[in-house]
C-alpha cells in the first residue's frame, strides 16, 4: 500500500494571506462549455442483452468473465480542512461466465484510516447481483450486514464483501466512493486493462480552475473517447489551522473546472509472459502530474524538474532533513566501529555495518518510516530507512554521499523527463571517493560494496542533491559472465584424471551465497555434473568476499571400459531447455542482464580409444551484433579442445525479434547436447 | 536485618536470571545442528471452570544463527474467545545484557484473516526483534484469558527441527474434581501431580534435548515427535456444553450446534422435490442434489465468534448461495433430508499429507467438514466445497483417514476410502515419428485416474486455456518444442474419476543427429526426478504414502538405413518399495518402448534407506538411457 505523505497546504502556501482577511474569492472567467455525459452504461440499468455477450476477437468460449463496464470518476470538493477533498467514484459491472472467475465476486478495497488528516471515508456503496431467470432480469441486493470492515493494521482498513446468489452467467455490479483529503499527487491513475476483457473502460476527471495537470498516457490502444470540456463550479475551502488558527479563512473559488474524459472500448484480458520486468509497463494507463497553480494574482509553476523536486525532498523531515541536520548520536556510535584510517576501508565498514546488522522489512519505500535514531536502535527498517541511514552515516563521517531514487523492475518504468515521485519506489546511496562513484545498497543481504541488485537496473535513477543528477541504470549495462574449464588427461589403466574450475557470474554468486552455506554450496555446484565421474578436492573461493564472484574448483576422475563410449563433452552443464517455450510472443522480451558464458574443455583422447565421431564446429549470430554462439572443437596431437561461448549482447528484444531469439537458443541447446563417440582400438 | 533479607530476595532472581541466559552457558551438545536453543519454556494452563481458563506462557530462546532468526518474531493470536491480558518481549545480547524491551501497547496489531477466509475475528499481536549479532536471546511472556473452551493446547516439548531444548515445562492446573484427559504420544512422559487446596497441578518437564534433523520420507510429525495430547472432558463455549471424553460426546456437541439449522426456504424445498420426486434410486437422488449444490453455491469462509464452529444455517446458504465447509455440508444434508435421505456432516482433517491422527484420543484434531450418506455396504462421500468433483469421490484432500461422523446419537469414527494402486494410475500411449534430423512429432494420449488426476482436475476447471497451456509447458521436459494441440476430457460417470489428455507436439532436435549416429531417448515424457542423497544418517522409519502405477507405451517411427549400436538394458526391479520394468525393442522401422512403474505405500525400517536410494537411482538412470543408431555403411 502506498505511503502517506505529509500534506502540502498548497492553497495556504500560494496565498500567503494576512490573517485579517476572512474571505478570499477567486474568479476564473471563461466560456463555459459543459460537456455532455454520454456513458454507454448506467448503474442499475442491467439489460437482458448484457447477459448475452457475443463472441468477438476478445471473447471466446474460454473467457471466464467479461467486465461490461468499469467507470471511474475523480472530482474535487470544498472542505473545512484547508484544502480540497478528492472524491473518487468507481463503478464496475462484471458478467461471470465460469466458476473459475467467481473470485471476482469477492471485493477487497483498502482505505487509509490512519489517525491523521488523511483518513479516508468510504461511502455511497451499493451492490447487486443480477440473474436472468426465464428471460427476466432478477436483482438480488447486497445485504449490508455482510459488508465487513477489517482493521488490517494501524493505518489501513480493508472493506470486504462478497456477492450473494452468484452462478455461472450472473452479473455483479457495485459502486463506491472514497473521499480523501487532497494531496497534490493524489489524483488516482487509471488502468484501462485487466485480467478479463473489458467492454467499456472509462475515466473522468474534473479539475478545479486553480490547478493545471499534465496528463501522461501509456499504452498502444486508441481512445474511443478523448474529450476536454469545461464546467462552471464553485468550491468553498475553509482553513482553520496554521496562519488562520484564530480567525478562520474561507476561500471561495468559482470558475470553469476542466472536465476530461477517456474511454477505451473492447480491451482484451491482459496475459502476462515470461521475461517481462513488469506487466504494468504494458497496460494502457493514464496518470497525472500537477504543474501549475493559479493564485489570486499570479500563477505558480510547480516545476517538477528534478532540481526543484530534490530541493523539496532535501527539506523534507522524512527524507533529506534527517541527514542534513547534525546528529551527534551518530558520531558517538560510529566511533568504536571506525578505527581504520583508510578512507575507503572506513566507508566499506559503515556500509557493512548496516548491511550485516539491519533487517530490511520492506523493499518498496521512498521516505523514512520512523526517525533515523529509532531505525538505528531497532536495527531494522525499509529500504529507504536503511539507505538513508547509510547516507547519513557517510555524510556524518565526512563523505560526499547522496540518496538516489529509482524504480525497481517489478514496479515499472519511469516516464523520462518528469519528476513524479509516485513512479519511484526504492532508495540507494551514492558515494564519491577519490574520483570514483559507488552506488550502494545496504538493504540486500550479502550485497557487495558498490554493487546493486539486478532489479535496480531499470532505466534512470536520480541522485538527490542541490543539482539533481541522472544516473543511467539499464539492464544493458550489466553483464553476467561465467567461465568454466575442465581439463582431463590419461592416468593409468583406462582412467583419466583432471580438474574443473568455474568463475561464476556475480548475480549467480549472490544467489548461491544467500541460499546455501559453504558446505551446501559444494554439493550444489557439482550436483549437476554427470554422475559417472568421481569428484573430490572440492574448493570454493570468495564465499565471503562479497564484491567478487564465487569461484569453484575440484579434481575429477573418470573410468573408461566399454567398447563404445558416448561422451558428453559438457558434462551435463549444457543448456537443456530453451528458455523461450512459447511459440508466439505479444510483448517484448526483457532479459535481466547481458550474458557471456564460456566453457572450455581440454582433454586427451582416452588411451586405447580413437574418436569415431565428433560434433562439428558451429557458429551462429543473433541479428548482427545482438548475440553470438560459438562452438569450436578440434583435435590436435591427441588432444580434444572444445570452446563453447554464449554471448548475449542485448537485453531488450522486440516481439518481432522473438522468433530469431528462440531459434538462436534452440541452436544452443542442440549444439550443447551433442556427444563425442570413442571406440576402443582393436 | 529484615531489610537486607528483603533486598537479597529481590536481587536473587535478577542475578540468577542474568546468568541463566548468557549464551556461553549452552553446552555444545545443544548447539549441534541447531539454529536456536529453547533455553526455558513454560506454559501454565489453568482451568477455572468448564468454560473459563487462563494461560501463562514464557518462551526464552537463544538464537545461534540465521536458521533460528524466525523465533525472534513472536505472534500471539486472539479472538472472541481469547483475550491477551499482558504480553512483553525482551531481547538480550550474548552476555545477558538487556538490549530492548517491548510492551503490549507498543506491539503491532494486525488482522489474522488469511487468504482462505473472507473474514475472521482472529487478530495478532506481533513483537519482532532484529539482531544480526549472534548469539542473542529473546524472552517473550504472555498472559491470556480464555472464555469459552473448545480445546486445550497440546504439549510439544520440541516441535521444530534445528532447535534444541534446554528446559521446557508444561503445567495444567485444574479444579480437584476436574477430569483432565491426556495421552503421551510417541513417548511415555507422565506428569508429576501435586495438590494445592482445591486444585490439582499436573507438571510435565523435559530437559536437554539435542536438535533434530529433518529426514526425507519420514513419517508425519504426529507419528514421530514425542508430545502429550491434552483435552477437556467437560467444556463449554457461548452457552453450548459438551463432553469430549468420547467421540460420541464430541459428536453430540457438534450435533447440538447443528440442531434446527437445517430448515430450507419453501422455494428450495420445492426445487428439491422437483429434482428428486420422480427418481427411485437414492444414489441418483444424491447425485442430482449434489449437482444442484455444486451449480448453485460456492465456497466463502466467514469465521466470526462461535461461527468458527457453528455453521450458517441452511436458509442463509440458500439466500446467499455461499458458505464455508460446514455451512455447505449442513446445507447438503438439509437438501438430502428434504428428499427423504439421511445424510451426515463429517468432521475431518484435510490435506494430502494429513492422513494420520490419534483415533484413540477424542479431541479436536480436525479442520474441515464434509458430508456423507451411509448405505448398508458402502458410503457416498461428498466434498461440498468443490464445484467440480463427482459425487462419491473425495480426492487426496480427505481420502484414507479417520473422521468423525455426526448424528443425533452422537459421533462415531469412520474411515474415508483409500485410493490404491489400481485407482491411482497414469496410462500413457505415445505414437511418434523421428526424422533424419532428429525432429520428433508425437501424439500422446494419457489417462489420469483417481489421485493422479486431482491436480489436473483443478487446473482444467479453474485455469484459462492459456494458463493450462503454460502449466502443461512447465511440466514437459523437452529441450525445445511446440504444442500443436491439446485437450482434456473429464470422466465423472465411473468412480474413481479420470481425465484423458490428448496432446500433439513437435520437438525439433529431440534426437541428437551427428554425422552418422542418431541418439534417441525412447522414454519421451515419464522420467523420474527423484534422487536421494546417499550419505544421510537415517534415524526415522521410511514412510511412503503414495500408491500409484504409471504405464508408458511408446512407439517411435524411425528413418530407414540405421542399425542399432547401443540399446538400453531391459530392466526389471521388484522391491518392497515398488516395481520398475522397461523394455526397448528396435525394429527396422520403429522403436517400441514400454515402461511400468509401481509405487507401493508402507513403512520401512531406517536401514532400508540405502536400498530405497539405490532403487530410485536405478530408475533415474534407466529413464535417461538412450538408444544409439548408426547409419548402415
């Protein structure tokens, strides 16, 4: 659930009015052109035809449910809280075709009920089930005694209800309103696509004349309606706190509100695919960004560029203020930890202190959940808590460090050029030392100093400083490289002896470190090797050197006695399944990183044997430069040399590139399953 | 003098306390294999009357490493019956120095409703510490008032793996004349019984228990872990009284809860008669009414107050068309009654791995309700929360176990049917062609029966076609392949039910074609994945729970001009764990492969473990043996 941010009393800030004024009137004069509401669907008007939805390109005999309409409306109202109240209305009508969609008939709506001015109100709730019986629409009203309000935790209550009298073919319909104290980033965004096909998805927003919003659209679907109109409105806002504590101020705002409406019809159900960072990136969606406030005299530009946003964040007590202010207790506690004189070693110790001693309770957070001191004492906190604390400790020790905001992969891509904090969900830290910049994440166990988890490589990140700075973190900028090598030579009596070594990729190492103990890791790494050989002297290096990948080695022994030997030169380490199982692709493929995987085998021909058959060398390119697979094999002086290298030079593949990508991997799988055949000499 | 003495008294517990929980006091024998050590545990359960009790608990754990961290979070559940008077948490470092103390009002308070219910009234107080400097010690203390007794806590001195125990104690205090029932299970722990005025005090205690390791194929915990079951005789909750000392008494209590809750609205009664009056065979009537239930209701769980025990009445289910397991079962029994058929609610423990219970100790060992109609020779079982199972079939969720059948005479233990080797079958027929490049195209027909179809039954009824395909793809182990066509047909008429899967697929490069050879794996789809670790030290018996038979017949057309160079050896393993037979024949134009695997259920001594490992290893290897064909010269 979303973090709740402190209220910015924008009106009050803008007006800077003296306390002797009681009533302030704004008049925004313009030509009113009221836009007609022509919604295709009206609440409670369920028709016989709604039960018989014909098959179409988006609905077939397998469709489990059809959303006949989903209509949202965000509107502002006056209030006595010194700012607007935002009323969000939603109405949804769903035709349930199969039992397996009955889950849709149980609705859970979280509302914020914390003990502050943001507490939301749930109202105007109505719900009914409709069944078609003998050609007549029968309505069963929802029994309000079965509406449950469950206190989820101290901040949220979940409204829960389930529809009565549902069976295959029922229509369920509900509506509700949530009223919340307006916070300027709080106009809800709207998703036009969901799990099931939607026949009519509509969102309407009415914006008071004081505000101007930028509208951000995502997705490829064409809008069936995309209209802007105006409507005369009058809002009364009463201010009773702050400057107006003693007297009370009334703002009267009259003028043309802007009414915008969007409709998309006939949207298919969203089907997710593997190798997609976040389905959210592909769902048609509308979101909002405030950029102007009209005061009584002048207009204030809310420059949501990163410099101004940084400035606000740096003043925020739940963000920058926490580390800019002097914190004597930090100094005291760090003292015994930091006897090292080396600047780099000291910074690393601070980082390790947080990484190894603090628990990350939530890896989605932008602001502090508690004061730094209590996070420090509790030894736990969100990703924002831990990395802001890290930044504070570093600054406190005289380092040049700043927090960095980013959006993780599953959270979705950010819109370039807009400083919309809602689009960000993660904080890391940047530190500059001797001309080198380090990005640090102390919230992930066993993460190396200067390393970030894969999920952070999702586009742009922003360093929050007086002059905000963009850092590009793309999946293309990380490469997972692995090199493994096996050598084998003839020992006595049909036996071969040799060794194997492997330098793992960094992220593979991280996951091994977090999953296994040293002894388990030994078993794990060699587990997949073909079972016919003896493995001994297993060794693993860099297990606790978190900045470096793990490397492993062992000695091998193999016996040959059969007349014909079918020999897997990759010892079971080849790719066995094509990662792209589906034969069709709708969305692009997003790989977590670039790949560079090399395997080398040097072996003598087993004594007493000759090669009867050997795989042919092969080489294939993916597009021009996107990938390369090489399989080089040769025999020289009684020795077989094999080198198999898989190099993927790109992480993002458009749907049109899918087939070539799939074929490329099919070739890799085929080549890596080929065998050498040895025959006993007569 | 007096003052000094008083001071000493005050000081003493403090001093001994601080010393007691220093981490370096722990003997090495308790550290072995352990993530945590239960330093001291005490649970005092005091029965004040058949309906009232108090509970005082203290848990002191020293956490040795990351494996033990989870006990640093303490969750305490409360609801309409149980209220928490007081609860505290304290954390100490290795030397016994206090690091943090948390009181009740500072603890997090969250809803206890999980995914399976719409709403419950259970909530949790949560106290969670975090410390990454090992070892450290946490100490939780709690006092509850219990108003309405339906069950007592069992005493499990050592319930978890990787945890050793230094000292654990369980105390029950009851009025002198109260009949406390208890039974040591997998052990012979007897309490020390003392008397104090009008009270009788039962004390169990265990000390210095080294940590246990988890073993694969071990019997379920309730068959191997020593514990003491404790249950009320007379009990009372929200005006309902019961006597749990016999299954009959327990059943009677539940019957009281059901009484008068079977009244159907008039329209439903009419519907029942409309559906059944013209049928003569009672089994046919059951089928029709069960079908009516499945079409018209679905599972929604609402557990509030006594509602956790007492079902919503039949009229409620009739108007809402939903209910939880007990409400739906009661509704089903009510429908049957209207049709003149006597059905019963049956209380049961659910879950594929929950087949064992202590049938000789009447107590609340259940979590689910089904219904049934007993006939002279057999019984028709009905799982009322399913909308897709056929009447009379239970699935592995509730099959093969004891359950409590409830009727007006009280309750009696019954046993649900077991599905065995001849029921749980998977019979696969593959007809395929391989060309010179090694590409395979295959049509596959598989019949899944009884418990072998349970999982699939859910998938095909509850997933979209796309998701079914996705699931199918994840279950097929082939390098690269396309599914051309797939289809499922469910057969419910004959019990146990079965599902037929027809599948057509193409797998490029299925066989590796090198210059002159073709490597073909004749076992296309059924390859055992079980590989047991050899070097394990075995303490517990081996229990194999599943019984099934898998038969594969494969016919693969091959291109001409090849001769056999290597052929997998025909296998015939007959062991007490199961049977495994394969045969591979290469004819001039085709390969004929046959595979049979039978898995038997049973219990075997720990010494059989290496035989079992070998059995699975041989299957693992044989399932992956290839035919090598070489071009005729």
